[in-house]
C-alpha cells in the first residue's frame, strides 16, 4: 500500500497561490515572494474597504455643501437644523436629493432653516 503524503495538498495550495498572484509584476508572481505579496495585497484590500466608506462619505458631504451655498447655509448648520427638525435622512440620500431633485432638497433645506 502506497503512503500518501502532502504532495497533492501542496500542489493545490501552490495552484491557488499562483491563481491569486496572476497579474502581479516581476518576482512577486514567483513562489518565493508570492506568499508575501498575497499577504500584503490582502492587508491593502482590507484597508481599502474601510477607506472606501470614508471617501464616499466625504464625497456626499462635499456635494451637499456645494448645493447649500445657493441656499445661504453652511453644512454644519444644515445638519444641526435637520436634527432639530427631526429629519433623519442620511448623507447619501441627501446628496442624491441635491443632485437629482433640487426642488425636494430645497424643501428639506427650508424645514432645516425653520428649525434653526
């Protein structure tokens, strides 16, 4: 009876690793540096998923603030007015209103101003 050691498992792992590093440049696609490259790429991907949330929030805030300049109101005062008026719209939906439906956004701004 033949003894089966780890050859097939090792080949599978190497195949998976080579599949992950496809497109990497230079020595990072060879076996020795590929493991480190994949670990680094995973850490960058993890960080990037967190960063993307921050960047979109900044984008929404800047688009709201740009639209508020026509209404003679600053972003901080506007958000405070929304809280006082009891309007619970998030920044993503407010940004969408500001870009796609200016009349509805103007109504929300008027309610926020009235609450101030």
